[in-house]
């Protein structure tokens, strides 16, 4: 089965604290994974993908095939990071399979 | 470059009616995918069109259908609406489908059409 699990519906942290949004996947073969973000009243947009290995807005994510995880991390959260975050897997037919999302709330 | 546009943005329909939603992809993009977003099920893939052909389809009943025109614009249709069809319907476009020729193509999402079935 091809599946993405985001165990936390809501994650609340204080400004300046480290953030880790968890994502686990189930996929046979070599997975292609993404993090999408949706800020309030904005459209869903790509944050980063594992194949590019880049850091966007201070966020990084490492693919761990042994643990089938692709957790999103940021060392120091900012208030503007508050948003819905979705982990996604490219399915075998090319479509995106999304997790249910984690709402990140960064408190001042 | 203009982003993905969807019309209408909001729609209220009665159970049993049918509805057509429209999506205009980014200029030059030839692949269009549709997703349904609900609080309970999250984002679920409906179908993808490329070169006017349905490339693949998610696990939705036959009441959900779509098509793509020669200018890459796409429409989706839901017939015999049910209360459970109330959702945000998102369209996403990409230059080519998924991973083509070893290159992974990013999907760009539209703002969605909020459908309410009463």
C-alpha cells in the first residue's frame, strides 16, 4: 500500500524553539517525497522535495529509508511559519498521495 | 506568469444536482490533476489529464468525471450530488505529468472551488 502518515494534527511551539513535523510513508521502491505548505488564505505550495536536498525558509527534511520517514525540521521557529503542512508521496502512477496534514502554530 | 485559476470559487448546490468546475493551468503546462480536500479525508487524488486523455484516476465513484481541452484547460463534473461531496476541489497543473523522462515536475495548485451541497 502507498500511504503517508502525519501523526500530529496540531503542533504548537514558541517562537525560537526547534520544530519537527513528522512524516512516515509506505511505498515499495524508491520514494519521491515532498512537503507542501498552506498559509492562511493562500493556496497550497511546494516547500521542498527530497531530491533537491535544499533548505527553504530554514526548513530541511531528510529521507530516512530505514525508518521510512521524511520529517521536516527547523532549528528556530518564527511566527510566520504558522501554517498547515502536508507531507506527500509521488505514487506509482505519478499522482501525489498526501498525509492528513499538521497544523503548526508558533506562539510569540 | 499567471498562476492556476479555478472558477467558480464558491458554489452552492442541492443534493441530486450536477456541477461543473473549471481549471485553467499555467500557460505551457499540459498536465492537470484534480484533488478533493475535506476535513475528514484530507487531500485525495481524483484524476489527472494530459494531452486531453485521462492518465490515471483515484478511487472515486463514476459520478466524478473530467475532461481536458486542446488548450489544456480542464473541467470536472460531479453528477447526482450527495451531501458528502461538499469539499474544496483543488486543481494542480504541471509542465508534464509526474516524473517524465527522469525529471520530476512540480505541481502548482490553484485556489480551489468550495462546493457546498445542501
